[in-house]
């Protein structure tokens, strides 16, 4: 048997095209903003090429260098850490208003800021989140088509595969990325159409059930009842933005997710994976919820950062998302720990502290409707963390209190096909 | 004798500090914008570090990837080439208004766009220049302290040292950069203070003379009379910005320069070096001026680009700068051809097509004063090109028609020390 392996360059070009065609589904004449790590020049240029070939009118690439944030925290005065100019978000806001699609390429070192005082990071994160509020709201409400995807930077790869020489770690991580995003298939765009159709059958089914709550349990100690917002909407896979373009917000994506009720979450949530947040690793998270709010919490490491997150505002101590992911999802099958939410959240069922997506409630882009339904609006943060394991059970609890098995031992027990 | 050579990292850190302290002379509490090639991460991070250590309140680094422009010209529709959003310069304008100093690090491939139709480049350059007009005006009037310096990118180094393997070419070009900017001296900041004081004695002398015109001649055929604007001001070395900060706009800098009279330039100017403009090389330029305006021109290569430049607007066919540089200047002593104006213009006397610096006329930041003095205001371009050689003679022509030798065989014949 002869096997022809596509070269890295071919795969990278195919991946770039996937981000443009499936990720944001760029329309002829469309405009797109690309943010990418400063190491992503090869990918960013290929994305620009694919976008122009798809008929883009404008492609704006913004390179991000997280080391500059490290330098700020290490060397900057308190005044510098606390300085976010009034115009910081103006260009982003103009782009949202002009209908720019957004492709965000992530790949940061998950522990870059591990030596930094979490208070400094929290101060700046809050200011940045406040400055970016209008952009975040527009993104959260899917005003324009956007997608998040990854690239294998050396710093990230070295965390995922610490035993490999960096070059091999990078190659291995790229292999993972291409595999979980189906970029290594002959026709990735077609494969994604099939995958998102499958997720749509699942969300359609769950939307018809309108469970009052979910119950999640795991061998690690998770024993959590998550009440769901009224008229909640399950989402997953592809999503139609307010501009009418159907896009896929995350590549990869294997979750279906919806909005919890902000006052109806009770019990223990125990993390099944470390969480990289704000450049720091938080490990061994245990949180107890009471009437929707965090009542107690601890972490084996990074507890100060966890505290800063939870204490951001009232909404930060409540849930804004519950998401179900089978233990057999492609990311989970790699058996790697990515320390990157885009990947790890698609390997395990998870919850998010902070604001919900208004699209997870019927009519929820109207703040009054979202509020009345019990959605957790208005927090400055939205931080997913993983609680699912290959032994997690999930039940749906109906409006009449019946328990319906949804997942057993980490796998869906529904049959929709 | 023992010699300890500073390591590359030490030199790079010293260079970064030089850009902050001498280049923009950043004040405690100051803010600074840094633009840098995407390959400049190491230098940009060191600049940020030096700026925070100097007490910066904000450091904004913007990475530039000229390959994205190449991709646009290769793959973009005419609509895309012609699209510059209304808000393109808004953030830059906000930063100028907020008093941000600017450090621009250059190092682009001088012939990156050599395969591109010059008409496409001209279309976009014009739109960009129009969008950036207010920023260019503020920069030209030295509203805030700014500096331009270089880094050795692989693509640029390979053009300068085409016979060396890229790695060696980069190392060699860095050596040149460190040497001509005095970063390899034990105390570069002190060396610059001495150098700028020397240039100041020269500009003070020339300002007292108020020559009516200069005459430049060379063995290549330059035979050019450049009338000077009334109440012209010679500048060179350090400059006091409108915000009161004394900075050095170019590192290296060995020129003294002033504003020609827009209607009083006559004769032949013949280039002594190739010119890299808009990503294309223009070689063998010959231009004849008549009453200030280009009357005929030719180039051995890149003539279409030269034509696009000259035809930008009326001011683009007139001179906005005449600059004198001795043949023994540090850049000239490297004997390399850099295909980069920051370097090549500091190795040879030169002229610039397009708008003048308003600061080169007394009171010239007032447009009426600048106009009355004969300054060439209002062009969208300012493009320096080199005409000086080691055999160039320069005379000052007094108001009464006397000829005073200023340079002979490329060297100053004044003695000011
Ligand atoms: Zn999620
Ligand atoms: Zn989430
Ligand atoms: Zn000059
Ligand atoms: Zn100039």
C-alpha cells in the first residue's frame, strides 16, 4: 500500500483555507480582521491569500506578542499597568461596525505569566475588559461572523510535549491541530459540513426537551446541578451571525452548550484538567455552588488567580455556560493536555464562570429578555473550565423532575442518527 | 592586549536603550508607539523594557509584515487594492494627540514588491498617504518626538550581502548597524551627545550664512543649482519637538538638510546610488529640473515607479529637501550599499522629491509663512535620493552671487572646531 502524505506546507495552506471558508465563511466582498501570534507569519499570510481569493475587500492582520505583556508586568510602573487609553478599542469597534469578520489565531504560552503577581494581571485584565466591553458584547451576540483557531507556537508546543525537543513538539502539535480540525482530510470543508450537521441534530433535539436542569457527576467529586435559563437555546458547531453569515466560531468544536440559570446552580464542580487563564496555570480547582453563586473554592495551584477571577464582579461567581462534550471527541482522543481552552474544552464537558452568550436564550440579545430568563449577563469575564471525564454521567432533569440519562461514562446515550 | 567583545545580546540591549534614550529621549511618564518588522520581536521587547525602565506610562508595539502587502498586490482585487477604510489612521491620530513618541524600526526587503505592477502600488500608496495625511503633517512638523532606526532582517541582509549565507549576512548587517549608530561604543548615549553637538555647530554656521542657493556637481553628471527657501533653517542631528523634547529623528544621522525653494531648482541631478521606493528598486536615475520642476527624467530600471512618484501631484515634481553628507560619514565608510534610505541617505548628499519639512523654514509650521518662503508644501510624497559621491563639490551661493566652497571631493571644507 502506498500512502502519499501531504507536505506541511500543503496542510498549512489547506488549514488557512478552512479558517476562511468554514471558520468565518467569508463572503465575496467581505472584510476580515485576523489576529495572530507574532510567530504566525506563514499562516497569517496564507489566510490573507485565501481571503483575497475568496473575494475579500480588506484583510487586516494584527500580530500579537504576549511577551510585551510580560515585559509590562515585569518592568512597568503601577501607572503603566493601570493605563489603558480611552481609544484602545476604537479601531476594533469601527471594524465591528463595518462588518469585519474576525479570525483569531491562538497559540500563546499557557504559563507565560506564571511568575507575575496575579493582582497586577487582574488590574489590567479588568481595565482591558472594560475598554473592550462593546466589542465583547458584539462578539458575544455574534454580531459578525468570527472564528477562533490555533497554531503551534514553540512556547505552547513545549508545554504540551515537554519531553520532546521543541522542533518535534511543534511538529507534533501541528499534527494534532490538523487532525482535530480535519485539515488533514482530503476535503476538510465537506467534512466540516457533515460534522456541524451532526451537532445541529443534537442541539435540535436538546432544544425540544427544554430541560429544567442538568446534573453532572464524576469520579473526581463533581456532583453538580445546573439549572438552565428559561427558553434556553443549545448551540454547537455552526452559528448564523446577525449579518446572516453561517460560520463556525471554534475550530475544533465538539461541544454543545447553553445558558445556565444564574441562581439555580448547586453542588460541587471539580476540575478534570488544569486551566490556563491570564497566562497562569490553575490546577486542581474545586468549587461549591449554592443558589447559583460560588460558595467556596480552592485550587492546588494558582488559587490567587482563581480568586481574582471569581471576585471580578458578581457575575464572575456565577455560571454563564454549561457544555457537553463526549469523551471520545477528537481532541480527547489525542490524549494530550493542551493547557489551551479552545482545545481542552473540546475534550471534556465544562462550565464557564462569568457572562453567558445572549444567543443561548431565545431573544436574549434583548437585555431585558436575557435577564428575565435568568441568564448571567454583564460580567467582565467568561472563563471555561473542564469538569468532564471518561466516567462522567449527565442527566437531563425535566420540568416535572424526571431524570433522563444524556451521557453515561462520558458518552452520549442519545441516538439521533 | 586583551579585548572583550560585547555579546550580540548585550549590543542589542544597548541599541534598544539608545533608541529610547537618544532616539526619542523618552521622558518619565511618557508614552511611546513602536512600529517594527514582525521579525523584530527580540528588539521590540528590549525597547519596551528600556522604555518602562525610563518610566514610560504606555508602550504600544505594532508589528508590520510587508509580505501582507505583497499578498494584497498579488491576490487582491482592484477593489481590495483601492480600499483604505475611513478609520485607518484614527488610532495613529489619537496617539499623536495624546503625545505618544514614535520609534519606527525599519528593515524591509528593499525589492519585495519588484514583481508588482507599479500602478497598483501607486494607487494604494496615494490612498494610504491621503489617509495618513494628518499624521504625516504632525510628524513632519515634529509635533511629538520620534525616531527611525533599523534592524537587520534576513530579507534585507540578503540584499546588502548577497554573497554571504543569510545568517552571516544578518550578523554582518547588525555589525554595520551597531557601528554606524555607535551602539558598539562603551557609552553610546554620550557619543551621540557629542555627535549632535558637532552637527549643531555646522547647522548654526549654515543658518547664519543664509545662502541664496547651493550648487552641487559630481563626476556622474550632477550639475544642479538648488535655490533655498527664504529664511530657511538647516537642521541635523538632534531636534526639539513641539512638545519640548529634544530627540534624534534618525539613527544613524550624518546629514544637515534644509528646504529648497520650490521654483528655483535648475540643472541635472544624477543618482549615485539605487533607490528603494515602495518595495521596488530604481536604478540610474537622471532628472533635469527647470524653474523648480522636473523637466525630464529617466532611470535604467524602475522608471515606471519613478514616473508614478513624480506624477503623484505637482509638489512631487519639485524638491522638498537638500541634504549634505560628507563622503567620510560612518555609513559611507562601511562601503556597503544598503538599498535603504535611512542608511544610504547618510552616506551621500541627497535631495528629496515632494513635500518639505515645515521646520526647515522659520515659522514654517504656519502654512502661509511656509508658502510665502517658497517651501514645497502639500505633496503626498517625500522621497530622498542620493546624488553625492566622493568627488562631489558643493558651493554656497550668497545673496550677492558669490560662490563659497562648502564641500570639495565630498568633504566639508569648513573648519568649525
Ligand atoms: Zn464552551
Ligand atoms: Zn465558553
Ligand atoms: Zn535627508
Ligand atoms: Zn528626507
